[in-house]
């Protein structure tokens, strides 16, 4: 059994220094990382505990937006008064994911970074997985295609991103705040996750030692008319076969603007601006 060292970070600068050590990984709720470690998919040499750094706050932003800390639990975020009032799409998506017990541990940052549930990736008995072992091939291309990508896939990988929360964040045009040794930067949700291309081992545009600090939600005009719809095999604790996050900004009985994002169809949440444009100006 491989020994694992655990370091507890006291602040962001400390966490970033600890992350420079070989084989280091950040851990918050651990609901995805620990699963992958048990299956021998992930093998970190060190875990950097970031749970004592004050990243568990939900704060209002000037102009009416919200800043959600990376360590805010999914259940707390879904139950927050301002989220339910202004961003019901996000609350619905969070409650559609996992189970109550997992939502009580899973965090905003971890949800952003969770890895695919493609069985060819999570089961190490399958040797050919470019996401797990770069250059080894993609067993899914010749295997069972259910729950694999229909958009944005490549010859190297057809896995999909599993997060419900991220689909809602894409529709809401959220921004991810990340920190590195050179300072903070903001990444639009549309640019946070990567399509597989020839390098599917990289799920996001983050560098290995960058740390997610928060997600920022802009003021939303879609609070009153929003819905998250998820098609799955059973009513609870199942990943999406396909999902859609939809928000409408209304002007009387006419759609002024629309926001649509699809889940379960690609390696990232998939915005559909052409469909949004069709809905704009339509009576409802």
C-alpha cells in the first residue's frame, strides 16, 4: 500500500507552496478524489488539506452578484436564500446531483474539478484509456457507447463531464477565480473545461498547482423562469444521460433572451447559442 502524506494549509500562499511538492493534490470534501484513489485511478503522494482556509463563504458582490467560496458545501449552496431566490437554476442542478449525504460533503471547487465517470476510465482493468494513461488508446471507442460524448469528442476520448452544477454555471455565465504563485486570475466558465483533442488527460485549463478560490455569479435576469431537467436511469444518485439548464428573461409574454446549456453530451457543459437566438423574441 502506498504511503500518503497529508499537509494542512493555513492560507492560500501556504497551500500554493505545499502544492509545489511532487505528487501533491489539493483535497477539500474528497468525495471524488478519494473514490478515485480507492480504485487506484489517482495516486497522489501528498494531499494538501485546504479546509481551514476560510474558503467556505457565500458573499454578495457589488451590483447584485454572488461569490461562492470553493469550499462551500453543495447542500449549503443549494439551500442558501439568495441562491434559491436569484439563481434557482443552480439550486435545482445541485439538488439533482449525488445524494444528500454526498452533497453534505462535496464542495463547489471539487464539483468543478470532478473527473469523468466513463467506466473505461474508472476501471483500471481497461488498459486503454488516454485520459488515465496518455497514449494508451481509448477502449470506449470500440466498447459500449452509452453515456459517452456526442459533441466535441475526438479520436482520443469520448468521455463526458459528469457535473450537474457545472451545467447550470455555464448557463449562468459564471466566472471561476483561481490562484497561483503569480497571483489571481479569472476564467469564464465557458473556458474552464477543455475538449479532449489529442490530450484528454487535461480536463481543465488550470495548471497543476493552481487553486480554485471561488465561483462568481453575475446578476441574473433568469431567476423567475429557470429550470434544470435531467434524464437519468433512476430518480436519485445517478449521473445524467442528458441534461439541460434553461433560463428565460421575459418581457411580458415574450422571451427577451435565453440561456441554454447541455450536460451529459460532451467533455464540458455545452452552451447552445443558436437555440438561444431562436428563442429570443418568441411568445411563450
